[in-house]
């Protein structure tokens, strides 16, 4: 994973709005994606993630606000913007009656790559080179996604936009997608990925933007966001007799204590307190079965933002 | 690579998909075969080879309704020669219009809404192709199958007519100059007018079925007009045909320019309201 460093802003959306008749796609979205970073748009279905991607490439014109990609307005200079973008949409958007090779060739011609387009190399990168001459209609879901990925990187895009790329995929294909994101970021490319699967964003994101009802609720580096919601370190503690753990609530350094029938969640002012707590419990005759530091996941963050609101 | 070639890339891909769908092109081929080969062959063969002079003479008499210019063309032939010549040159002419319009309408109706239905519109919408390139690509892909089938059918029809009717009228005579004008000056603009309407519909509706139905309703009057006009071209003077073609070309250019505006990325994505 590459950390976010101050660099060129590749994607900038400022207070972007887009409605479809009575339905609001984006109500007020602001985000920035830096060069070489992975930005994950998190949110439930209908939160505006797909509309955001479509607005970034200029496929959709915003009703209001400002969009800038590579310093260009995608609405006015769409061709220049889209030439540098690779998009993998939620559905692979492939031509079923054509072969995999024809699908890639079509993209190569639209992007004006000429006869030297790396069709075979792109397919090989995702392990579908053997199926390249078969009709896409006979492909499995995983193969289609792999082909869509091969098509998206055929022209070596500077910005890769992935809309729910692992939806419905087997673990191997999901791994290929996540591997691609890692590789692209390592190559200095910018990646914007939409997902509602929090686990797949874990460990990938340099920046998380949480969307709800077409607006950004909260955004930032995952670690910073976690620190905002959980400023103190947490430890999960379990024992043979769980009621005996309640003594933790009165100990020095314990900021918060919670036990809801299962293991106890203990919030401390400093993680260095853990040995003292363990020693004290052991001295009191409490037979501990588990003591583990708990690092909140994006899933925890997602629900915390939803339940506690923006902090 | 020039901008024109991106248009051609879109058209070529569309045509490649059509070629992969025999369930689509086979009925079209049968239609063209019926109109250009089977029906003319049977009728012309019957007239020139059935030795029932009374029937042929009666049919020949009805040719008195033809305008003087047409009557002059068949003057001096035998009743069988007059009848078969009139059928070949004047009465089958509208077929040259119906076949391309039917085929091209069927292709064009699905051209844009098909992208929307299959989800491939998303790919095109994110591609560097401009809306105009997409429109022209789809237009070309709709126009070529109908027009090329017609040209091919026209060639075969010419051969049949010359082989069957030629001996009756003193040798090979077809195509006549009016037919050349019809095929290369009058039919193309009528086809373009029809496609400008059909592609607009295809961009706006939500399903292929709706596009087919709407296209059928809209193009029927156009086919009738084209049918009538093509008859007139062959029955009237050559200058009339050229003038008619010129007017049709102007209408076609206007229609195509208006039609180009119907293709938007939002419509390819299927997120813009369905309106006619």
C-alpha cells in the first residue's frame, strides 16, 4: 500500500450534484484523489458511488458543482479525460457475441492503440489468454470480470475507476482484482474504487470516502478516521468467568469498559497498561483465556459513522 | 488514425456482431431473396413461358394505364414481352425501396437501445469516442446491411430480368437509366431519412421491443412515401427523379444532423428519461 503524499490532485469533485428526475444521484459530493493513491468510495447501494464514477469520466454531466480530472473539465474535454481513464463497471459491459479478443481489439481501436496494442499481454495478466478466441457469452462471471479488467488496462490508463469490481466473484478472481489495484498504485497510477464490501477495501485504501444519500459523510486516511472514532487503544479480554472481568472498569488507565455477555472491550489511555491489567487480574484469581489488542476495521468505522454520525 | 476511423471501428464491431447472429440476418436474407429473386423469377417466367395468349393479352391491355413515356418504351413488343418488360422495369421498382428500409430499420432500431439493454453502453460512454462518432458508427452499421443487400439483390434481379425477359425484347436491357438513378440517387437518401428517425427512437426508448414497435409505426409512412416516389421516378421523367432525389438528400442531411443530437452518454447509460 502506498501512503498518501501531497502530490498532484488527479480527481477533484467540489459540491457536485446530479439528479435523475426526482431521484437524487449526488446531492453534494466533494472529494479529491491524489496521484498514485487508492481512494475507496464506501457506501450502501444507492449512495451515489456509480454516479460519482460516471461524473469523473464525463459520462454524466453534473447539474451543479465542479469536476476536474487531470486538471481538465470532463464535460468540456471528455475525450482527453477518457483517453487516460480505465473503467471497470459493476457489470462487465462486454459484447457477448464477440470473442474475448474482439472485445479487447474493439477497445484498442477506440483508444487508437494501433496494431501493437498489448491484447495478449493484457489477457495473460489476468489468466484468460487461453479463452481469448472464445465467445464471451460462454465465459463465467469471473472470466468476464478478468476480461473487463484486461480491457480497462489495455491503454495503460493513469486513472483506474473500479465500480464494485469483486461483486459476485470467486476468491481467485477477487484476488486478481485486488492484486491489480495494488500493482497500479505501486506504478504511480491513481485508483478510485467503489465498494460496499468493507473487507476488500481493508488494507488497500489510502483514502476512504464514505457516501450516503449522494454526499460524502466523512473522508480521510483509514488510520486517521479510526483514530477519530476510537482515539484510545482497545483490548478484548476474555476469561473463564466473565463476570470477574468487571473489575477492569475500576482499574487505572481504563477509559471505557463494555461487556455485553461476551468478551470485554476495554479502552485504555495507553496500550502499555496491558501487562499491569493482566497481572492484576491474575493476582485476583481471574483465569484469563484471551487478551488481544483490537484494531477497528473499516466495517467498525462504517457502522460507527452510521450510528454515531460524523464526529 | 483519423476520427473517421473511430466511426468505422464502431460500425465494424456492430456489423461483426450482426454476422455472429444468424437468427437475425437469416430472415433478412430470405426477405431479400423473396423480393429480388423468387417472386420476380416466378412471375416473369410464368408470363414469358405460359402459352395462354388470351391471359397475357388481357394483362398487356391493362398496361394502357402507364404514362406515355413508359408506353413508348414497350411499344412494338409482343404482349408477353410488353407485360414482362413492364413488370420488370416499372412494377417491381418499389421492392428496391422496401427491402433496404426493412433491413436497415431492423438493425437501426436495436443499434443504440441494444447497447443500453446489454449494459455495453457503459463501456461506450466511458470510451473516448464522441457522441457524433458513436452516432455515425451506428448509422453506418444500420445503413450498410440494408443497402448492400439491396445492391446485391439488384444485381441478381438484373441478371434474372435479362435472362428471362431479354429474349422477348431483343436482348439485355436492364438496368435502365431510371433504375440507376433510383438505386444510387433516390434510395440512399430515403434510407438515410428513415434511419435518422429510427436511430433517434433507438436512443430514446428503454427496450429493443419498444424500439422495433415505434420504428415500425414511424417508418411505415416513410416506406409508403418512398414506394410511391420510386414508382414515380421510373414512370416519370428522369429530371423529376433527379429533383426528387435532391430534395430527399436535403431532407436526409437535415434529419441526420438532428438525429445526431439524440445520442448522449446519459442515454447510453440508460439514466436519461425515456421520451419520444
